[in-house]
């Protein structure tokens, strides 16, 4: 994805913002007992995000949105509505570059600009980060300064613009404690979500944010990669000398 070279550095002070008023939501879910799944949506907010929020609200489902900073100012109302509805807003960089090809100061700029945009639009800081393409290394991990949230199920919805396939993969491959990757910038993905919610609900799943998924576990550590609630061990980022191949596009 081509993008202008950012020149602004990370924010030095928190901007003034207005916190949305969140109505009382459902009681907390204990994911050590319940069958939990975190649905995550990358690259927005976009033209389909508000429609998606309506679908999630109708099913009392919470999700996590990994947003691009350059899109936040285009759809601030969608971001505010997501916060009011109890969803989590997280950082996906400013312009979606492969961060492993950038020096540390550029990584900090991508993350810092987006942190500021999220705070300004939503009134809440982002506590989580997902590197574009899932491409990361030790430099990216240190420079981002946030836990790196990956996924256990990749629907490949950016490649297969097929509503039925997206739903089939999401429902069929999800396991308790999993994190499912979608992109809410694609109409076919949003079209698939009612079927995903129905199918997973029938299997007893509760829809939680990423932070809720890890509640009761040791605190998420900056720079460490997480793919699900209960892996064998959290995965440290590879070193800069390792090949960090992008695993998706979108």
C-alpha cells in the first residue's frame, strides 16, 4: 500500500479529547472457564465499519478494531461509536508499511501518530498493537512499545472476497481462546459476520475483546507476540536478521 512518508514524530503530550460515555455493558466473561473468541478487524475504520457495529450490537458481541491512523480522521464517528458499544480500539500503524524495512525512528512515528489519533478521536489510549502484514522483528517490538497481537485464525478475507468462504473458515477453524483476523474494509467480510456470529454462538462461544480474552493471565508484555489465550509460550519477536515475510495483504 503506497503512502506518503510520515514526518511527524510520536506525540510528546496527550491531546485534549472528549471521552465517549459508555452505557452499562454485559458482565465480564471468565475466559478461563467460558469458550471465548476474540474477533479482530484490521485496516479500518472504513465505509462498512458502522454497518458492522450494528451487527455486533444486535448480538451483544464485542470485538477489537486494529485501526490505521490515517483512516481515523476520516471516520471518527465510527470510532466513537465502537468505544461506546464496548469494543476495543488498537493500533495497526499509521499507513500500513512493512515495519521490518524501516528504522526504529520510523516505526515509532507510525505507532506514535496512530496512538495520538486514536486518543483524540475516542478519548481512550490504545494498549495493543498489530504490525501490518504480521511482519515484525525485535526492532519493531522494542520501538512499538506495546504487546503485539497476532492471530490464530486467518480468514484470508482480503484474498477471497467470498462471504460464504469467510464465514466457513471463521466458524470451522476457531478454537477456544482464539483470535480471528478479519478486515472490515471489505464488504464481503462484513456481509459474512451475521453467519459467523450465529455459527460460533451455536458452538457456545462468547465474543470478547482481546484484552478481555487475556484477563486473568499474566499482563501482556510489550514487544511480545500473542496469537491466542493459551499457547505453549508467548512468542518473542524474531531478530532483525531473520526473514520477516508478510503473511497477508490488506
